[in-house]
């Protein structure tokens, strides 16, 4: 029950007194080092007394609460391969914990993100924690049992060999939890797909990289096959840090019109890139076409046994453009506050200057707008309510390009309204008196009338024609008699 320290002179027990005791020697300062082996004591409260002799008066005493040794383990239920993973728990009355992953009937030691064996020490409050590397041991998709063993013994601490199930079950204090591992993911997007080829406009490349290590690589291929850095420097590639599974970088390398291709690449399950093309001593190849450069990068990071992920993005650089929407009605504008809008391929936040000019080019009023990077639109309001009527020019300017729209300022705009045109009487009669054919062959003879015949009973007949037709009908009826 007592550790054999230098201070311990003898150890004994007295059944009559119901005590186990140790005789200790005090040093010159009146102190002694004494340690108890708590695993030999039953759980519950234990009194420890200090006396000059076995049956003597107690000089001092303390009460100890003995708990049963127990181990807990907790961690996420799922994680992406390559993702940082924290496993923690409690280990009461233990000094150290060793972590394993159960796979194929064996228990394989796990490693920390610093490539050391996952054998965390237990803190004074009984807790422990370890950052687990997921690019080894548990680097295949599937379900794993993560096992923790408290104080496994000197033979296992520091050992890199796996153990079998029988050995694992022999550990007195152990605990397990389930963990689902899946393949990590890479996403990337570009802030806009078109840009002005000014050399100053900027686009942003951003995305998420779950379980993809601590960085992604970005190859930017220009219209002439050159590899470009973030500032347009030729012969460069970029490594962008991942922070909280996210990454972002600004590029301002677009001074030539044409198509630009971004290739964003992340590590595979093994935590390594398949190629170091453009990094270190592996120089980028010059004199390529744009298509050849893109094909080379894809070949470097694909193939048998390679699981690096690639996302390809495209951007078109064009001459700067600026348009203004027609805000007039047939060239006229009422003297009031009006909304002026347009479109530009300049970058987000580019200033658009708007002026209303007289015929002598003097400025009547002016305003400013900013380009919305998401859709290239710009918009502002101009107050023309105090401006005299007449002909003016709306002039817009973005710095590199300008455009104009002439309009007439008026007090009001008369919009002519169209009135319905009435159809001629004969057309209305034709539509309203059209009859089926069988009605024209009716054999019932009607009495003659002194009233002149009209065209309302026979479609398209005049007076004379109707009289002849009536005679024919009468004659036909007389024959039948």
C-alpha cells in the first residue's frame, strides 16, 4: 500500500487496531515523503493519521476519497481525411493514455499532428487531449473504432507496433468510440468571370479545403501560356494558406486580353502533393501555349495512385467597357430627379463619374457611382428639377473609357393615345348576319311584302339580287305544288 521511498523505515499492519501503517524518518526540516498506492485501497473514504507511535495520540489527520479508476473518450462522430481531429477524455487515477485505431482485427497506434505517438499525459484534473493526424492509419474512407488505454505499461508506451484483440482486452482500463472517416473536399470560385484588361483590376480566388492539409497550390496560366503570380510576374506559382478550412487570394495579373485559367490543387489522402512542378528545383517550362500549360499541370497531379484534387476556373480579360442605359422617352426627359444606370467590366468599386453638359461642354450637374463587382452594374440619381429645358449631354467616364447620351429636357412628355377604329357598316353587317348554308335552301314560302327587300337576310345581296332570288324560290315552290 505504501511506496518504498527513502523515508519509509518499515511497513506493517495491526489487526486489533484495524490499521496499516508505515514508520517514516523525518529529514532535518521535519519532512518526509510518503506515497500511497491507491489501487490497493477500496473505493470510498479513508482516514490517514499522523502519530508518534502506533497507539499514540493523533497529531494530524486527513481524509482521502478513493474513486474507481475509469477512462472516458470523446471525439467527433465523423471527420474528413486530412482534417485536424481532436480526441479527448478523462482518466481518473491514471498518468498517461495511449490511443489506437481498430482496423482489420488489429489495434494500430495513432499519431499526433506532429508525427509523434498519440500518448497524451493526464492533467491534474484528470483530463487528457490529443490532436490526431488523419493522413495515416485512418486515411481511408470507412468506420473506425478509436480506442484509449490508460497506463498501458512501459512495454506499450513508445511502441509503434500494432497489438491484437486479445492483448487489447487484457488492459484493465480501456474505452472506445466510433469515428466515420470520409474523403476531404476542395471547392474554389472566382469573384467574377470577366474583367477589364487594365493591369490594375483585381479578382479574388477563394474556396474551402476540408481535410486538405495546410495549403493549396494555384497555377495561373495566361493567354500566351505563361505562368503568372498574383501580381502578374511571369514564371511564378502560388501556395495559399488554409485557415479554418478556407482560403482566399487576390490576383491583379490581367494586362492582356484573352482567356486566363486558374488551376487550384490540394493534397491527397496521404497529405502529400503528387508533384512539385514549379516549386523548389522543378522549374516551370517556358515557351508553351495556354492549352499545353494547362495539360501539363493536369498530367502532373493526376494518374494511377494519385488522389490530389483539382478545380479549374476561367476568366476572360477584355478591353475596358462602359455603357449607359437609355433613361429617356423617345429622347426626352422630364425635369425632375432621374435614375441613371449602366454596366462596366471594371472591377468592384471602380468609380464612374457622371456629368450633365450644356452644348458648350460646361457642367450643369454631376454625380458618382461605383461598379458592383457581382454583376458589373452601376447606378446613381441626378436631380434635374432646377435645370432649364433644352438639349443636354449625359457624359460618363471610368478613367479608361467614356460614353455619352444626348437628351432633351422638357417640362412634360405627351404620349399620344390610339383610339379604336370603327369597321365599315357593310363589314359589321357581314359578320353579324352570316348564316349557315342550309338556311338558304329553306322551302317554306313566305308571303310577299310591300316592304322592299333588304340585305339583312341574305349575306352580301343587294336589293335587285334579293328580288331575283325570291322569285326563284317562289317558282320552285309553285312547281312542287
